[in-house]
């Protein structure tokens, strides 16, 4: 016998009366109702139609069930031939939207009477109507929650273009539809995607970026936590934080001196109190950055970078660990450098507490005081001052925060959520489900066109042994393929630190290009204008290095200066800095 399962049905309608709502399900003339289902148990099977004769929804061979603590929107209802009433509900599974069905006898009706004070609040905040239904539901369940609208005054398409700049929004996983096929992200000649960070992070499809950037997709009980304000909350005690850390390398204690040990949970609580930042947020941030088992950034290992040996250094939040194959080294070099925020971070406690203050000063006090604003900086219009390139960062960290508020039984307290609103928002956004490959134009080489002077044939410029004119985002293999088409007998080898680069690596400032022909070998140094840090990508770190050099707080070496000579500038200048900024915002180009 099928166990009867309790679901909560919340009914919202645009009809407001002094007597509240009647039983609208019993009234045939109520056509404008908006309804939601909330499941209290996890064993309700998902049907593909309004009858038990329809199949159970299966994905990868597994039956699907409605989940507890998830809000399901009802988009219709139907009475079948057995006179059973079924509700048609939207069910999002693995980021794919399904229309599913549940029977009336699994539903307990709850009637919602509009709260005049809350309605006035929604109106005064200027929330669009498509936001309000979801916020009404959350207000009914959590009346202490406060929802604030942040009017960005930014056109949605403009910030989407800025977030779609190569290297700014990355995604991992095997779902190819979520990846971009734009130049520099995908090589149509080989059919290969180009990893832009490590070996598994790829440029996200603009539709993927739009989905994760659209607040309307996340106005439910768990996902709304990416919009929660991150100020210190004394109710987030160490025992609450421990829920986040159990099952990870941070589950136990740390020896802070010869006579004292503390739990990681206590250290995160003290760090939050010290920096006036949510300690649950700090623990979630560290777990998201370091994973369950930890990484090179938190085990104190010995490593070498630019001829210097480091050991016993920690960076729990991966601060300054910019994108690239050695990003963890960049972060640890910063952590090892004496300076602000208690550096060097030569202990676990110093890293967690000093890093918390860095986050507070650099992000939270600057207005980026939610997970969302740290990933999508719509606060000050800069777009570039963002904590992570992972497009799912705010989404996944928000869910972890929700889970631990739920486990700690502190969801009923007063929490404030700042929710962004853009201008000219699309009707809806959705994750792409199909890969659209760019068309490949077949090149027919004309041997008579090529001179045998490879620099000339590749449209490169030689300035006293420094070569410019390379395509941004081009790989070593792409250049080899292009030279093979020429069929002139001239070849190349690209090296980095006296070793040949991997064929799928990006060509970058500081690479050595060796041209091999009948006369022997000629050696040149590669310069990519704007690629100051030498990772083959023009990104945030390049911008920061340029800014520091302009402020005389960083001295560039000769290679970096060559890469910083942007759009005709022959020295580090304000104009070159602005050219780089415009490129990162997607409003300008950098000539090579």
C-alpha cells in the first residue's frame, strides 16, 4: 500500500479581498491562481502524466522522486478518466526542467492570506512581479526574513557580455552543452575544447552564464542563500559550523601552539567575529575552495617558484590564486609575502583569520556582501573584481550555507537577502541542452602565397627578437597546424623554461619560439599584448599588475613592460591601463 505523503500547497492569487482567500480549488472560475507544492518526504514518485498508468520519470535508469524542502511550481491541473485530480508541476533535475505530475490525494491545502504590510514592502522595494510570487511563499514560511531589492541600473545584456569575456566565467564537468565554442575556448579544426584553468575548467557558454546570473532562477528556499548578507551572526556558533566541516580534512582540531589545540570550527567562528563576517560563509568558502580532502594550498608542502623555495605556508581561501596551471603557487607566494592581514600566513589559524579580514576589506566592505555579488560584480560596475571564475560558485556555496542553517535549526532567525534586478531582463533564461558548433571554413592553401619567411607568412612583427601579432588564445598545436598547411619546409618549436610546451598549451608572453629551417635555428621571445603575467590569457591578474605598476607599488620586468605596451603605448600609462580595462569589460580591443 502506497504511503500517504504530506505536501503543502500554497495558493497565491492576484485577487485581494478583505476576507482573504476562499477555497479556490473548489471554484471553477478561478483561473489566475499560482500554486506551489512543498514535499515533506522524499518517496513521492514523479509521474510523466496525470495517472498511475503513466511511467515514472527515470533518468539514467533511476526512478525520480520529489525532494523534501524543495518548492515546486504548479502550472496546471487535470482530472483524468478515473475522476482523479492531478497537478502538473515544474521539476528541475540536474538543471534540466521537466513537467511532472502528482495526484490530489497527496496534497494538503494551505490557504495564504495576503500580508498587506509585506505587499507594501514589495512595492516600495520595486520588486518586479515575476519576483513577487516566490518571495510571498518564502515570507509565509519565514516571516523573519527580509528581502531587499538592489536595482543595478545595468542592462542584462551588457553585464552578460562582460561576464562572457574569455577566461572570466569557467565551468567544469562533462556536459558539453554548457561550454562555449567561441574563439579561444574551442578549436574547430581539432574539435577540442581548450582548458583555461588547469586541465578541467572551460569557458562557459553565454547561455550558461545567463542562467546562473539570472536571480529569478534561484528564488527558492535553498538557492536564495547566494543572496544572503554576509555580516557576522553570533548565532552561527562553532557547533553549527562543525556541520560544514564534518567529513572533510577540517573535521578535527588544529595544534595552534605547544599547549593549545582548537577545532577548525572554533577558528572559523573566531575569524568571523574578528572580521565581522559570517563564520558559516567562511567555512563554506574554505570547503568550496579546498574540497573534501584539501589541496596544495593547505597542507604546508614545500615547493619552488621562480627559484625560491617555500614551505609551511597556507591559503585556505585561495586568495590571489589566479587562473592558470600553477594558480595554487600564486596564492601561496602571496600568503608567504610579509605584509597586510597578518602575512606571512605560516600557520593554519593565521591563514583562516587573516584571509577572513582580507575578504571583509576587499569584498564585503566594498558592497560585494553576498555570494552573488562576489561572483557577479554588479555593485560598482567594474565587473572584474570577482572572487572566482567558477560560474557555479555562488550557486554551490549558497546551497552549502542553506544546508548548514537547516541542520543547525537557525532558519527562523532574522536574515537579510539582497536580490539584484537588471534592466531589460529576458523573458526567461535556461541552461543550454544542445551543443552548437561553429562552422569551419575549409582553407585551401596557396603555396605561391608563402615566402618561406615564417615571420612574414604568419603576419608576425619582429622587434629586436621580440615577436608580436599572435592571436589571443591560440594554442601551440594550432600554430603547428597552420604552418603544416604552408608546406614550406619551415617548422617551429615553442618552449617555456627551456622545455617544450604541451601541444594544447596557450601561446603566452615569455614563451621562446624557435624557427627551424635549412639555415638552422632562430630564437625569438613571444609577446602577447595585455598578457602581462604570461599565462596566455588577458585577465584579472594582468589588470591588477598594470594598476600596481601605475601606482608604483610593483616594478615590472622587461617582458611584462613589453606586454603592457598596449595599442601603441610605448610605456606604462593611464591610457594603456584604460585600454586593458575596456578589453576586460568587453567594450574595447587590444591590438596585437
